């Protein structure tokens, strides 16, 4: 089966998401609220998500289909919404729990990358 997106894009997105999560977890341990740099990290994750979703849509337009298109599209929507929603929630929570939200977003995005590829290949 044809790959959903280039492997380097999946790896780069996962690395950035996990780096932002680790950064936020350090803030949690230090009992610090999310910094503006962490929130910018969420926007970087969103940019990677937009690139990944754009390449996925290009693959679908070129005629490739996932075995379960409804599930795949739901994952694509979640992949785009989670960083934005996490950013909004982290901004509303000016305590260490805001950093927990940022960490959770990074972890969820890394998991969604794996799940998107699994749904695309039918695993």
C-alpha cells in the first residue's frame, strides 16, 4: 500500500510533538505554568499537522483510499483540532495544570500520527 505521507514528515511531527511534551513536563515538575514558548510550540505542532493533513488529502485526491475512510477523516480532524484546543485550554489555566495540558497535547499528537498511519494501511 502507498504510504500516507513521507516518512520524514511523520518522524519530524512526532519528534516536535514529543519535544514539546517533554518541555511541558519539565515545567510541571517545576510547578510552573505554560510559558509563551510552550504555547508557540503548540502552534509549531499545528503547522506540522497542517502539512501532514495536506499531504494526506493530496494522497486521497490522487485516488488512494484508506480501508475505513470515516475513521481516517475523523483522525485527520482530531489531528488538526487537538493543538488548537490545547492551546486555548492552556491559556485559560495559568498554573502547572496548563503545562499538563500542553504535555498531553504533545503526547496525543504523537499517538495520532501512529494511528493515522495504521488506519491508512489497514492495520
